[in-house]
């Protein structure tokens, strides 16, 4: 990806779809990039940000399928940060570019229906549809809410989303020489929780800012690559990976790593740690 005339372009130089939000538009000289989740898992974020009633917007929206929609030129203010502060600078709308990723965020288990949002609206807690499959979640113990102890979880981001967010972030940081990549939860602590622990903002920041190279591994056998961190998840297109395929680590969880295959193809998914060795380690050694 690259930037031209404050628009995001794909590798072929084609601009991503643009839908103008009415919220914002003042001149912007950005210092930071801020990552968010929409708190809505559907495809309504673009419609919401162009709705005059929303009073909110973002520069980019990334769908669950990894589709990117731009809603504000990168040299114009979008209303994504709200009350915020970082390094003595407040109201970061005027100092940052915002990327929203479609994701429900934190969820609770309804006593009979499954995993749903449980929000306080107009002074009363309400369960909000839809029910989200447990296979999409990162479980997070229990929390006390509204006098109840409820099971808690975070919706995972899809591989397509993370890949699109990473490529877009790299291009934006390079084009505008940004100082850092931040989570909304970092600039509005106690008020916001996005992008949340399912995203891994610290590792994402390190990779985007090129402060720490992603660990590289070699596949030690012909190996299927899965959509989630368990054999019960379906295999992804491109499986199986051949012996000696080189991959980069994106995330580690419970004996599995989410990896990206190095080189053309852009395959990402989950593989067991058992079948990985650190790149550069001689055959017969596990690192």
C-alpha cells in the first residue's frame, strides 16, 4: 500500500473506496496513529460514520473480511478519539489518524442465549443482539457487572483485518512520519477499551514502527494452517504448508502461533508450536 494525495492506494495504485463522512474536515498535521474497534460486528460502521446523527468518524474502516473503506483524507481531522491525551497533548482528533476495525469488543455470556454485548443504555443494562459464536472469541474469565458475575470474552480480529491494518498502518506511518501507533485505550484510559487484548497493540506497534522484527520460524513438516488456535478450526486456503516453509510470528496463544507465510501469497493462520523451529536453527534442533 501507499499514500497519494492523502488517499490510500493498493499495490496496483488503485485508490480504496472512499465514502466521505460529514464529521470532521479541519486541516490535520498528524503525529500519531490510533487503532480502534467499532463495537459493532456488522457492516454498519461506514453507514454510521456518514450518518449526521453519529457525531463520529474515522479515516479508515476495515471490515471483518479485510475490506478497507476510507472516510476522510489523511490531512483532515476525523472525530475518532474524543476526550483523549498523550504526552501532554489533549484532544487527539487534531493530532492523529484513526483506523476503526469492525469488532464487537468485549462480550458477556447470556444465561441462556450465548455471547452478547451487555451495555448500559440510558441508565439500564441491556443485552444486545446478535449472539457471537464462541469460536470467534478470546475467553477472559469472569467480571462483576450489574450485580452479576458473568463470563467475559473479547471477539478476535480476523487474519484479513490484521493484515490490512498492518499494511495500511505501515504506509500511513511512513508517509506522514508518525511518532507512534497507539490504542484508543491508551489515550482514553478508563473511558475506552479498544482495540482490546484480542488485538495485541504492543506487538502491532513494534512491528509497524519497525522497532522489533517479527520472530521467524521454519515449518518442520508438511503442515495444515488453521483459521484459529485449535485443530477444530478449519484449514485456510493454501494448506498444507510444505516442509521448510518460513513464517513470521504474529501472535502466540496456548501452544499455537498465528503466523504469516513469508514471500508472495500472503497466507496467514494458526499452526502448533510443536512443528516450528527458530529460523537459522540447524536441523534436528528445536531452538
